[in-house]
C-alpha cells in the first residue's frame, strides 16, 4: 500500500513539475495544461524570453498628416457681445449627433433663442435663466479629414505657456482664453509632444452657425490636437489678426486625435 501511495505521489510531483515548465514556456504544452489563474491564461509570453518592443508611431516623423477622426467636437463655447441688448437666434447646422448642450438645444428651432447683453451674459428665453455663453458637444456622423500641413509642435510641459501666448494673438480676451486653457491644458500636459493645428474651413464645413441678426465680426478658434511620442518638423501655422467690431461673436473649441 505504501509503495502504491509513493508511486502516486511521485506521479503527481512529475505532473506539477511538467506543468511549471510548460507554463514558463520552456517545453511545449503537450498535456494541454491550462493555468488556474484566468488573468495569466490570457498572457502571451514573448518569443525567446525577450521583451517585445512596441512599434513607434509611424506618423510621428511625418511633416504632414491626413487623419480621419470621429473624435468629439469638445467644448464649442460661443460668446455673444452685441452693441446693445437684443434678441439673438442661433441655428446650428451640424453633421453629427449632439451629445451635450447648455442651455438646452431647442429641437423646434434647431438652436437657441435668447436675449444677449453687451457684457456677454445671456437670458435664455426657453427657461428664462442666465448663462455666460452657449455650449454644445457632438460626435460627427462621418470621419473628419484633418489635412494638417502646418501647425505647432509643443511639449506637454510647455502647453500652458504656449496657449497663454498664442490665444491672445488669435484674438481671445483673458476671460475667454483662461476658460480655454482650463479645459485643454489638463488634456495636453502629460503628452510628450502635442501637434497643434487651428482649423478653419474644415471645422465650419461640419459645424456652421446661422445667427440672426448677423454679427459684424465672428472669430472661430477650433484647435486640433494630436499627441506625439517624438518631436517632428512642420511648417509653422500663420495666425491671422482679428478685429472685433460692432456685434461680435467669439467661438472656441477643439478635438483630440488619438
């Protein structure tokens, strides 16, 4: 009886030893032994016990980008500065789905109806409440081809200072660019580098506003950001000066390309 128990014990020990070598990848799994740990069973061991290096982003060394992206149009915020108190109706034509809005988007007029004041605050006629601006966020129904041939390469740690310098040149006031930076800086600071491009027609082709009465001046600042692992060279984007006059409408927003 003792001999039988000894033989059984030795057999069990051999099986455990074999399973350990199989799990470590030293011998083929002839016995089809499965790990009892569900997490470990999904781990793929590197070939020849070597570390597998991740491929570098193939686009990181390109000076031009053509990117089809379905990322959300984040934080389009719109300020209104009329010369006098007046009613303003805004219709949004957007090639996608609105996923957030404030004040609430009115489906009947496909936009917003409010009283605007020279200091920038609004009284929404739908709920008779005061707002500082109009906000909406959406996801385009088809990918947007961001054809980026110029822009800026900015280290994540330098993003705050870059935005503080560039946004006033584009035409935003301290109140406006501070709100811009508070939203975007946390999303950029931990990237090794950021490719930054301020879109114009490509943005308005997807999201356009019909404003009544017609503003005397409109500024749209839509930033496209692509995180990069390595620094690249790209043609610097030329910033056009903006002059506020009469009834001014200022809009800023952006999208992050993964």
